[in-house]
C-alpha cells in the first residue's frame, strides 16, 4: 500500500509539476503578450503622432500656397495700379493734344489718326480694368469726386457736379484718381 501511496504521490507530484510548469508557461506567455500589447500601443501612439505631424505639415503647405497666390495677386494688382497711375498724365496730355488739334488748322486725317490711336490706347487700358469716373451732372460723392470749387445751386441741382477740371479713374473697384469737380451748393 505504501508503494501505491508513493506512486500516487509521484503521480500527484508529476501532475503538480506539470500544472506548475503550465502555470509558469502561461504566466510567461501572458507577460510576453502584455509586452507585445505595450509595444503595439507604443507604435500606435507613434503612428498617431506622425499622422498628426503629417496633417499639420499638409495644412501649413496649403496655407503657404494660398499665401503665395495672394501675394502674387497683390504684386500684380499693385504693379498694374502703379503703371495705370503713371499713364494717367499721358492720357490727359493726349486729350489736350486732340482738343488742340481739333481747334487748330491741322488736316483732319492727322486728327482722325490721333483719335484712332487714342481710342485704341483707352480700349487697351479698359481691358485691363481702367474706367473713367463719369461725374458731370451726377450727385457729388466724396469717395470718387474731389471738390475744388463751389457754385451757387438752384433748387433742383443742389449737390450736383457742374464742371470737371480733371477726369478721375478707377482700376476695377478702386479709385486711383478722384475726379476734380465744381459742385453746386445751396447759397
């Protein structure tokens, strides 16, 4: 019987050893699994960080492209405005020359040729956004007119532009030179 008990003890010991061995392996596997889960979380956090960085860089680049496009448009608009402002005295002189030629004894062919050149010149400027401000007999607007003289007004023409001393021009929606005018006021 003692032998049987010894055998039973040995079998129990073997079973316990196997169970302990299994428990030990299970614990080891659980530790490895936990370590791998931690590593996965670490990589996921790193991936999220890189994704966030990528999105920020993409947004920065998009903003950069928009800013450069806006700056390019501003440079173009400012350059066009500068050129148009430099051409305004030329337009004024051209108009004076045409009036002088019309009142003089020049051949009509010369005058007609100059008028054709003038109209072509103005059409080219109009295509690029330059527009004359029409003011005669219009209501005075301080945003587009510059009053340099006043005259007494009748009842119906108060605050009306009565004469133009220098033409004004707009470039698209911006006034680049206001019209110099004489305005009728109540006396």
